[in-house]
C-alpha cells in the first residue's frame, strides 16, 4: 500500500480531525463528492439524478459512534430520509453502516435500531443496504442481516472482493440483493488479498457468480475495465438488464454514469450527505490519490487553508501513532 494511501486511511480514522470537520462544514473539496450537509440539499441532487434516469442509494453519513444518543440520533435521521423518499416519490433506497447505529456499543441495541428502520422502509417498499465496514465488523454485520431477514425481505448487503472468505459468503447469501465491491479499508494479509491483480480477479469471479446464481447484483466500481467485462459477460449469458445495475459514488466519473444510464443499463448513484463527511472523504482520497486534485482545485479557487488542514492532520496523526507505538 502506498504511503499516500496509508496516510489517508490513517487520517480517515482520526477522531480529532473528524470532530473538527463536523464543526466546520464541507471543506477540503468534499463538496464535490458529498451532496450537502442536510437532507434538503441531498434531495435536490437526487431529483436531478432521477431526472436523468439514474436511481440513488442515500447514505446519511456517520461513523465513530460510541454513544447511544448519537446512534439514536442517526436512526431518527435515517427514518426522516425514508419519509422523504416516500413523500418526494424519489427513485432511491438507503445505505447505512452498522457502526453508525451502535454496533460498537451493543449488538442488540444496533439490531433494534435497524429493525425500526427496516420495518418503516418495508411499509414503503424501500430497500435497505447494510454497507460493509472493516473486518472486525464483518461477521457481526452478517449476523445483523440474518436476524433482520427473519422478518423482512427488503434488506441486503455488500460483498468485499478483497476478503478471502467472500467466495463462501456470496454462496451463502446468493438469495439476497448484493452489492459487490473491491473493498475500501486497510486489511491485513491474514484475511485479505493485498495485490490489486488478485482483488480484481476475485471481484470479477464474485460478480459473475452472483449474476449467474444470485438475486439482484449491484456492480459498484469506477473501473471501466470491469464495467466493460460485465457488459460483455451479461450479453454472452443473456442476463436481462433487470437482474443487475451499475453503481458509482456521487461526483465520480459523472460522464460515465450518464453514459451507462443512456445505454439502457440500470444505474444507481451512491449519494452521501451529512455533517459527518470526513472519514468517507478521506477513504475516497486513499482509494485514488489523484482525487487530491479535488482538494487543490478548491485551494486555488477559494484560497482556503485546505492544504494546511491536511498537513495538520498528517502531523497530528503522526504524533498520535508515535505515541501509540511508544
Ligand atoms: C457505490 C459504491 C458503494 C461502495 N460501498 C462499499 C462498502 O460498503 N464497503 C467497502 O468496503 N467499500 C465500498 N465501496 C468502495 C470500494 O470497495 C472501492 O474501494 C472503490 O470503489 C474503489 O475501487 P474501484 O472498483 O472503483 O476502482 P479502483 O480500483 O479504485 O480503480 C481502478 C481503475 O479505474 C479507473 N478509475 C477509478 N476511479 C476513477 C475516477 N474517479 N476517474 C477516472 N478513472 C477512474 C482507473 O483507471 C483505475 O486505475 C463502494 C464503492 C462504490 C462505487
């Protein structure tokens, strides 16, 4: 993993930077990839995407939740988003993270928050996707899915191709709507492929398996090589367009998003919004450091102190990790 990638992954977990970011609103160029800090701003973006034939999955950003009241607040906000999807007749569903709803506090507490969300969404026929986080939260997240599936069928999750155990999981969860991704967190070689080639090979293998055997497949990637491979694969195997969709993140490869929708493929944009944008944004920078252009452009346009912000973060992180290593 490159130094820059390590730096951004490290920064994404920096709680000091995270709480500072929450206070100061969208900065560092994050507004290019985060659809605002409140639901009204997000709805505006979603309506625009819907008008272009693109559906959306909405992520009310949140992580580092260790207090019950914060998890309850996140739950209320997600319930509001579900109501907003219904009343505005948006072509949209929900993506959420278990840690945001209290997984790190208590499993049963998190499950009861999720039950409330999934039950409300079920009434409005809205799908809920459980996003996958790091390896420590992998099995508990599948356990949440197992519990929720006892009562509801409007719930699915994500399979991360970098994990060795993903092949087993995709077989186990083949009757679910699944999003397949490469994987965004830094994982050790005991549990995950490290080499890009191995991850890509497994990614294609999992996508093909679910397209042939599974329920609905969301292929979530900005990688045109993978997308082209999938287009060819579905053509060759006569897989109808209503069995799969492509997904990309808000603000990334907008031309390609639109092009795929215009070609007649189902396309879904992942729309993150909210004040808790910092960890999400740092992970995006870690994936593709070229995205740092997003940051520098903002610096030149608005003369903000963003570079200083990043440098300060890096400095802080260095100090903190040195202290931990001591
Ligand atoms: C909708 C969605 C949901 C996700 N949900 C999760 C989740 O729940 N859990 C999780 O761990 N991860 C999630 N991810 C992140 C995912 O795991 C990857 O980390 C992320 O998508 C980067 O991998 P990639 O497949 O897009 O391509 P990469 O491996 O980053 O890039 C491959 C190639 O594609 C091209 N490319 C990539 N990005 C661009 C760009 N912006 N502009 C031009 N060319 C580009 C370049 O040629 C690049 O070399 C999600 C991703 C998406 C899109």
